[in-house]
């Protein structure tokens, strides 16, 4: 019988081994090397004491990896990965882990519990709904093969510069809020692994910017001020960033599906659609 307990004293090696097994048959490839999993957990602010696992002897066979931070101004826990290795599924371990972790999250002062789930993962969605999670929004993924990103000239008088540091005030350019792993708190924790560039208008103000995780080709943030759109600025930013990664594709994950202007931009830029997710939230 499995024992449910926090991951406080669980090694990253043990977590990584369980992670690989749990996601070995996932609908999209999700096999991270250990150092990449460590990076992901650091970026999202993993908190072992609020994360729980099911152990059979010394083996971790199911888990939820919870992070801490704020979301819409409220203390929030974020589930960055819940999984069960194949041979231990359909034994109620996922529910048992949530029964342990949710009270711990509440006791720690978290007022919300946030997660994302693939839309085709019906069993996981049913589990989350059973514990009171509701869908907040739908999220899209887009891939931009490097070989189809054409170099784009900026409008006359505009110029591009590398960002030496990340300024959270760039959120003034947003039209939609990014997801947890793309939000400012996550960017600041992982800025050392990123490249950023900004576009400046003739007046000298920054009117667009994009960030790139150089090792993976992920673009966690891309924004252009409303009065400067449809001028090729976003395309120019992506074309510039493609020269800073060896990744096959640039990837923009967790884009708000309801934001139609981005859908139109993606289509015009030749981006390919990828997996869709639900963002789900539990009020604690």
C-alpha cells in the first residue's frame, strides 16, 4: 500500500525518475533531462513542503509538484506537474495526493490553486473538477519553424536593441495576462537563461519586446503596444530571436485562446498550431 507524504526530503533524482515514467506515454513528448527539470522547478518556484507523493517503499510512484507565488494579487499555489507511473494508475493515488496537498496549501496561506492541463487528458480534468477546480481560460501553443521566419525590416525611424535586464513594467504593453510560467515572477527567476530584445519608436519609447529561452527556443513573452501593431514589429522580433537559439522551432506556449489578434498574427506569420490546454483554478 502506498504512503502519501510531502516531498520535503525527496531527492531531485527520485523526482526526476518518477517524472520520466509518469510522462512516458504523454500525448506530447515531455522527457526532460534532470538539469532541465531542475531549471523548470526553479523558474516556477517549486516548494517541496507543499508537494506530495505516493511512495511504495523508497519508490515515488505518483506526485504533484507544487509551486508558490502570487496570481492576480493573491497568494497562490501552482501545480507544475501531477503524474502517476503507468503501473500504479487507476488506484486512486492522484485523489489521495490532492486530499493531502490541498489542506496543506490552505494552511500555508495560499488562497488559490492554479494549474494547466492538456485538453485531451480527460481523466485528469475529471479529477481536478472533482476537487472543485474550474476552467479559467483556454490556452494555445504555436510553433514557428525557423526556416519560415522571414527577416522583417522595422518601420522607418524604429530600431531594435538587446535588453540588458528585464523590466516588469513592460507589462504595460500587454493585452492579456501570461500564464504562470511566463509571468514576470518566473521571468525574473530565470532571466540569466534568456535573451531579450526591444523595439523603440522614433520618440525613444519602447513599443515592443520579446524574450527567448535560448536553450529551448521558447518565447515566454511577446508584446507590442496597441498603437504600433500591424507594422511588422512582432515578426521582426521573432526573426531576430531565431538567430539566438539552435532549437529547431521557436515555441510560444500558453497563449490565451480568446485573444483573436494573436490568432490572426500567428496565421499571417506562418506559425503552426500545437497542443491546447485548460487553465484551471480552485479558490481555497
